[in-house]
């Protein structure tokens, strides 16, 4: 649409597209311009008729298979607001906290420590997908409430993983960002379900997924109407065994070129080694990442999950000092 197109003109275009059976219009509202993506077989669309409608600036095909996630569709970078925190703007967001919520004292101590160091989003798992069924699986809904209370107490937004379509509504009522883990990146029923809510979604790249598959997974969420999608590069599985995964920093600029969605990096899962987290965090920010997600535990020695890759609160404080000049050099802020 033309810049600052009036609502009645936008509504007219939407109604005209809806007249075509099998086509679905999805409006993407920017600060100055609205883009209307059309999902379905575009061959049946009369482009000349749509182009003749008031305030239509251009009708064009989107070449990428991911229509809604593509920067072809929306040139303006998306900024997602989550309980007072903006992801994708000039601020580099820091998500930090333990791999899993263990008890009230632990998550409260973690929230207090990471907030004091500069984090604005508290992470903590309540439903944990584990490789072995005998590992700690999380506290479930009880853990969600503990995370919610700790985040509210310390003035932070919250993020936690959802694994089951039956838990989406419950978690969305208590947590600010729903995380789709790497193992569920192509759980299409789950993607569709979170796409029906308005809560922000953080989608992690699958450990064997291409960038195209990554963006198509995001498309599933966007196509259901939820435009609040944050991407997360967390490393992919390769033949290398010195690190837990191979953290592909190049994903950040590639995604920035292909998509308007914000992207953050998880150096904790990406490397699995505390000593590698600070340098990879610095590299991610220098590459243009909109934020980082770090595992931080008040006492990693006693952690019930991923104890060997969690930072102590003191190490996290040092990490924040190390990334500050990189953030400034990139013309951004914490």
C-alpha cells in the first residue's frame, strides 16, 4: 500500500482479495506502510484489478516460498514488544536464567542476579525435552508459576518453552514469550497452535535444519496470524565433536538479508562450554544479532539440567562488561 494509506482503503483491498475462493489476505502493519500478503494460489488473482484500487502502490509476486517471513514482503524490520522489552530495535536484548526452574529460591536468586547485571528477559524451563527419559523433565505448570512470579518481582519479561499444544493457552496466560525448541521446530501442529495466540514466539533453529527450512517453520506461525516471531540460532549438528553444536554466526546476516524478523543467538546451547560463551556472544552481536540467550545458574554445580554449560552469576556479570563495547560499536544499546 502507499505510505499512510487510510484504513478504509486497506479494508477495501482486504475485502476484494477475500472474494477469491482459496486466497487469504494477511495485513502486515508497519509504522508508515501496510503490506498485504496474499496466501494461496496467486494465479487466480486479478493483479490489474487489485492494482487499480485506491492507495495500492504496487502488486508484486514474492519469489521466496516463505511469503510472510520474507523481506520481499515487508522491507521494514519487525520490532516485537514483550512486556516493555523491544526485540529487533536498537536495543540488544539479553535473555538469561537457568536451563530449568528447580525451586522458588533458585529462580528468584537467578532473576535477581541477571537483572542486576543487565538482563531484561528471564529464561527458565518448566517443560524440558531431554534426550533420555530418565533425566529431569522440569516442574511443569508449577515451574511456570515460579518463573512468572520471579520475573514480575524483579521487573523482567519472561520466556519458557512449550512442548505440547495442550499447554499453549496456559503458558501464554503466564509467560511473555513462548519458546519453540530445536526439537520441535518442525512440529507443525504446535507451530499452528502458537500461531493462533498473540503471545510472542521465539523459534529455535532445528539442529539439522537449513535456513530455508528455519524460515518456513516461522511461516507456519505467521500464516496463522501471529506476527510476533523471534528467530534463534542455537547451533547445528555437524561432524565436529569439540563443541556441543556448531554455532553458525553467519546465520544472523543471512537471515537479516532474507527476512524482516528479529534474530537472536544462543551461545550456551551453541557451544556447550562456558569458556566459549563470551567470545561467541561478542561475535553474535558484532554480526548484527538482536540479542543473546545465556544459561545462568546461581550454583551450576547443583543444577539439575545442563550444569556443565551454565555460567555463574559472576561470570555472567563479566560477560555483560565484555559485550558492552561491542554493542556500542554497533550503534546499539543494552
